[in-house]
């Protein structure tokens, strides 16, 4: 038993060491820094200022913009979950090119996020992109500027995130649908349930734990969203796509305000924690195990 325990610790050691060095220690250090005014490039040691960083956030207009934009990132989550579920229902039944369509929808999930971001840049390109070309073909002479305009950049980001989440949600739902007992579905059909009644009253409750899981992970992933947005807009134009992660990144690595950036990061953590706790409390009424 001692040898088996030792072998187990050996196997988990690489992940444990990596998590400690690259996640736990930096998190604890940033927790300390958020109560300081440390500017990395100044060469001065951190100076304790209490809650002043949080007072600055309340007065910071850019923080308010990033907070609003971060909340907007929550919108794609239920939409992509719903679309992923509907596609999974279709592909779980007999359909032409079933395996090909599964691969088609899931392909973006294992593709580099930066590569996908550049594909969307091409699709939304104002002058020669295929989306605006289609809009012009149906009579819209002045289509939106998408990522190039503060009025439409965030909308384009939301569309990109909805499309990016569908494939993953579909695959998870497919796994859940295949675990549903055929006897339960047949019993509902024998009782006269229509397709929509079967979907709403039988299938949806049976896959509700999967829906809960996708909502939790989806909201967390959206709030932490950084790479694809930064690759396309870097928070612009005119800060219209600046979210918490980009705001904290700029404060830390553009202005070297490590104390303020740490406070923003922990505020993002508290937002994620709050949304997660609300979902945990609400799931008792709609999740069926």
C-alpha cells in the first residue's frame, strides 16, 4: 500500500508542482498586491494602501465599460447551449452524413482560438468580407463595419462566441442523449407524447445535469474570455470590446500597475464566484438527477 501511494504521488507530482508554481503562488501573490500600489517598472517595493484600488475602480469609467462588456459576454452562453442541444437532438437520430456533420460542428473546438479569430476577421471584413458581400447582394448598400466600428464590434464578438461554443455543447449533449434509456422514450410515445412534448417533458429534464454543467463552465469561460477578443480588437475600437481580462492585462503589462490589475483580477474572480453560487442555488429547482 505504501508503494502504491508513493507511485500515485509520483504520477500527480508534475501537475501538482505546475499548479502550485504557476497558479497557486501567483494567485496568493496577486491577492497581496491588490492591497498595494505597486508599479512594476518603478523599481519601488509594494506599498500597502488598503482598499484604495477598489475605490479607484468605482471612479474609473473604463472599469465600468469593461464590467458592462463582461456581463454582455454572458449572453452567448445560453444561446450556444440551446443551439448545441437542438443540433445534438437532430444528429442523435438518423441523419444523412451524421458523422461528417458531427466533425464539422466540433472542428472549431480543437482548432487554435487565434486561428479562429483571424477567420472571423476575414468573414467580418467590411470591404470584401463574405458577410458584407452577402448583405450587399440583398440590397443593403452600407452594411455594418463590424469589428471596425464601436457600434457593432461587441455584437460581432458575441456572434463569434455563440458560433464557437456550439460544437462543444453539441458533443457533450450527444453523450448525454445516448445515455437516455430507450424504454423511457418508448413509454412516453406509447402514452401519446408528441415530438415537442417528448423533447420538453422527457429529454430536457433527463439532460438537465448536462445543461447545468455547460452553463457553469460556459459562464466561467465567457467571463475569462481574452485570446480571441484581444487578437481581433485588442479591446477597441474606442474600448467597445474591453472586458475584465483585457482591462487587467493592459493595466498590468502596458502600464505596469500590478496592484490595480490584481484588484481587477480578483473582482473578476468574485464575479465568477457570485454567478456560480447563484446557479448552484437555482439548480435545485430545475436539475433532475
